[in-house]
C-alpha cells in the first residue's frame, strides 16, 4: 500500500472536505482517505492505480488538486 498527500484548493467548509473525501474513496484501489481542511490536504492510502485518477476525481467535483 502507498500513502500519498495531495494539496487541494477551493475547500472552505466541512461539507467541501466531505465531498473531497468521498471523491477520493470512489477511485478504485483507494482504501482510506482523510482531509485536513485547515491545511488544504488530502491524505490517501491506496494500492494500485494512479495518482492522476485521484486528482481527476477531485477536479470533477470542482476543486483543484495536485500531488504534494
């Protein structure tokens, strides 16, 4: 398993953080996801797959994302 951190822009509330977490968890291979709203970070534990899939899932719901 691989642990990764992504910088997420555009989050302003806990609702935003929950949407980002759900988007990450919808990506095949993602086992865990946690969002630190105050830091603008998404932490993901995944096996297999590609970082681009997670970034795309977050961007599809209207937020910016990049691997840290």
